[in-house]
């Protein structure tokens, strides 16, 4: 397991996108980014050969009216030799990244490049839960609308052939005596809430001398709200649509705005107390008491359960808005989160960053624990990292079997009582029938 995590975290492949031809486009991009290649956010990464370079012709495919319909015959019209790779360039649409990746892979593309105007706003944030079926066969990159339009200008001109170079470079491990790690998340992600609950025992074993932790929260913006100047409330957003989250229960009583409000509350808890163990206790208690509840009643009970000062936290939340209109006014704490998120090359959350290296692997206890442990140098590894993985695995296997056994026992008891109840009902019914028959004959004999 450790070898797998080491490969996933500290043998990371860092990708760069360069223009190979034509020279005119290459010159424009180099002037724009000082010869550092096309700027992008990475949505998917496959097991690609480290140190290699992949060149490919760019083919632009226009999705019809922003829909997911894909006409493979249009791709076959291009002059592509079977031995040559090509990269599919598309505009962002209502079609999910997962579906676009599947279309591109089915069409034989070696990579998918999505041109998206919204990436320029530095708040492109998508929950892994929403894109869990994303295609892992080809790399996926999201570039700015400006860069996409520039590339399309040359692909639409038949006198040019646009060739991109993708380079895959190895990132060397960064190890220290003390690790710094951050997690980007959303309180509306129930699967992640469960992970934090299960990860609690592992997290609090790391002392402040061993680890520095900061939680961060990823949100997206309502672009229609932007054009209205963020002056109208939105049910899934705060600050007129600047900070939004997915509706956690769709037709239920809660909205994305409630999720963002809970995120803000957790930001204030960490900001006021500066105690990551206290933050973990709050998160653990939240999963235990009301994981799907975003009401004030739930939050008040949670803060009381972990001895937090509700008045101070509420004041922190209220003071973080420019004025006193949380539905409309900007929020400086959420704005800082948005700014930090924009500095990363990520679009998916939850995301773990250890010593400035992004972890790309499964969100399970062993994987994350090993990712944290690999951030320590050999002399400073804490006791937590010296526990054999077999013991940890066995612990969770035993706990899993115990949970299964308890479930089976409870179901068996319910079935037993249902059977007993059913037999009792039958016996009572039979007794009543016999009674009425006897009464009938007694009445008949009297006559």
C-alpha cells in the first residue's frame, strides 16, 4: 500500500502544455505566459509515462447548442493518421466533464482540452462526488476562454495545423521534520463528512509540533448573478451569488446557501480557536449528531456539545460581511477562500495538499495516512507512521464486520418479532372466527 501511495503522491506527474506549431500561435502564447506554456487546471490524470512528451494535432469540436450530443462522423472527416495522436478541443457546455471525457476517448482522442470562460474567474470548483464517473483513460485539461479562442482561431484556418506538446515531468518528494497540510472541502459532501469522522483518531494523533493543518472551503459562483451585479439573492448562494454550493437535499428543506453558511461557521471556528483538534472534534460530532442537517438548531447543539462560544462564532460570521445583508453583501472570509482556491491548479474537491504537493489518490484512511507520513523525513516520522498497515487494515476490517454483524442481528430481531406478531394475529383471527361461529350456533339452537 505504501508503494502505491508513494507513487500517487510523491512520484506525481506534473504536466505542461506547450505550442509546437504554428510559430505564430507559439509566439502569442509565449508572450502571454513568458514561455511557461498554456495555463490550465487539471481535471483528470492517467498513468502516463514520466519524462515523456506527447505531441498531437488539435481538433476543435463544437458541441451543438451546448448539449451533450456527439457526432463521431465529424471527427472522422479530419485527416488523422492512425499512428498520430490528436487532442480534442471543446467549449464548456451543460455536458458534464465525465461525459465529455467519455465522448473524447470513444472518438480516439489522446487528451481532452476544455475551453471555459469561467476558469478565468478563479472559482472553478466541482465536487468529486458530482464527477465520480470521470473517464480515467485520457488526461483532461481546462484552459481559459481567451486561450481557447486563440487556439480556435488557428484551428479554424485551414492553412495552419495546430500541434500541442504535453510534457510529463516527475515531482520530487518534499519532506520535512514537520508537515503542513490543507484540505479543501464542502460541508455539503456527506461522503467526505464520513471520511473526517473515520479519520478523526488518526488526525488527532499528530501533535502541533508534528503537523500544521488548515481547512479550506471551495465554492463556485453563479455567473448569471454576476451579470446582475450580485444584487439579487440566490437560494444556493451567499453574497448575491458570489459563493455557492450544491443543494444538499434537492427537494428537501435545505439549500446550497445553508451549506455555504455552515462552511462559514467552520471557518470562524478555526479562525477564532486556532485549534485543529477542536475543529476535528466539531466535524466528528457533526457526523454523529446531524450529518444532513444544516439548521440553526443542529449547529447550536453541535457548538454546545464541543463547548464552543456560539455568540462569538455568530459575531465572527456576521462581521465577515461588508454590511449587514448576507444575502447580497460580499464576505471577506469567503473571498479569501476563493482567492486561495484560484491559485491552485485544481477544480475538484475534496483535495489534500501535503507540503505543497497535491495528493492524487483514493480518499481512504490508509491512503491519506500514508500521504501524510510520506511528508516526514525518516528521522522525524511520528509513531503513527510506524504502525504496520496490517494492524490498521485489520482494525477497520474488524470494525466493518462488527457493523455488519450488528446490522444482521438487528434485522433478525425485527424479522423474529414480525413473525411472532403475524402468528399472534392469525391466532387471534382464528379465535375470533371460532367465537362468532359458536355464537351463531348458540343463537340458532335457541330458536
